[in-house]
């Protein structure tokens, strides 16, 4: 017999290392030949789209196109440390560092332009599209290229540093503010359980993720799809089969992971509530996108069968055994 069930899972997740641990990101911005702007950060790209998000933050702050930016990362001989690609921290932490570095770089450009344009103040000077100009008298302007031609490649720079605010928890009371900011999400799943075989089939799903402000909505949706797929494997497929400390599923022919054929078209909903301390309101969502999926699946299985599963993954064998035990060993109804 096949039974349908629906379940919901919700979660919240803190950004960064947390619990008072030093969480620092640094960035550097440099004016290069042809007026190109180099953004240097030590943040590693591991497929989460960090480079794209940081590049967009830099372009927005400097009011230039992406094509005008040289993005240099991961070479510690060229740039300051931006911390690990972990704890869902790169967009928030390093994004803030990039924004600060770009703002300081703009201030440096404006100070130099004031002298070059023989102005008596920096008031009214604006940086946009690779030029610095006097907003109320646009004829007074100078380009990034003109500046680098005069001052030399790499001479004009700006640096930025961001230190996340966390509070160590009181070891006695467990109270504190270990993380900031937090991101929130919810997932709803509809599935079908074959009570004869123990097979679970996901039929439909909706996933809402708080992103603060989505710097790149396509990347956010990609993260959500990836998190759902990973959690689907965690919940239903990926069984190490540990036996006295030894892994029996030691090859992919035995250790099953979801493929594209196992995924469904999840309805993704990006919730935007900009975070005031974040770069343009953006929060990190790298790890949180996996958390509510398995609880939603387990709740849906319970809704369908009345059986509460407390061990993952929910393989057909485990579910059949649980159903038999719930029916007093008499098999499925």
C-alpha cells in the first residue's frame, strides 16, 4: 500500500565562527594599468559562488562594471587573509571587508582627484564608471586611467577589515550571543511511502530561505537546490554501514547518493529582509540550506505512516523494519 504524507522542517543558523572566536576578514583594492581595479581577497572559492558575490559587491560599491575589475584571490603572497570558506561567512564577513576596502579606495581616489583637478574641497566629487568628477560641474573630471598613467600601476590602494561581532557564551549559564547575524528557513515536503517495500518517493517540495538581500538570486537558488539534494541523500540514501568501526559502503557502487533522476523541481522562495550590518543586506546561506530538509522528510514519513524514524538514512530496510515493529511484527497493513 502507498501512503502519502506531508511534513515541515524549520531552522535558524548563525553566521561565522561564533562564540567569541576571532572572525576577521581583510581585503585590498588596487588601481592597475588601463584603469582596471584589482580586488584582492584571501577567500577561497569552493563552488558556493563567493567570487561572484564579492565581485558584485565591489562593482556596486565602486559604481563600475564587472569587466573593469580584476578579482584576485587565494594567493596569500598577494593578499591579506579573509578567513576560511566555512561557517557560511564569506558573503557576510569578506563581503563587508571588500565593501570597506572599496569605500576607502574611493576616498583615496577623491583625495587625489581634488589635487589633480585643483579644487579647494572634496565636496561634490563623485566616483562613477571609472571616473571621478564634480557632480555640479561635470567638466571637472579625471579618469582612473589618467590617474594610473600619472601615479603608476599599484600605487593607489585602499584596504578594508571587518571583524564579526560575537559574544562568548557563559560556561555556567550557557547564555550569550554567539553568532550574528542569523538566517532562517523552512521547507515543506510531500512524499509517498510504499509500506510493502519501504521505498520513499519525494513528490513535491517548497523551500523558503532568508537571504537578507540576495546579491545574486540565481546563486541563492543554486545553493538551495544543492542543499536540498545533499539533504535528500543524508535523509534517504547515504548509508556508511558501519560495522565495528569499519565502513562497508566504501565505494560509490555501495554508497548511494542522489542523482539528477532522484531530484524534483523544488519551489524555491527567496525571502529578503536586509540585514543592517551586512554588505547591502546580504546574509550567508551556504550551510543553512541543508538543515530543514531532513526534518521535513522525517515529519512527512510520520504523517504518512504514524511511525517516527529517529535514525538516518531512512533506507527501505530500516523503514520496513520500523513499520513491522509498529504493527507488532505482523507486516504492513
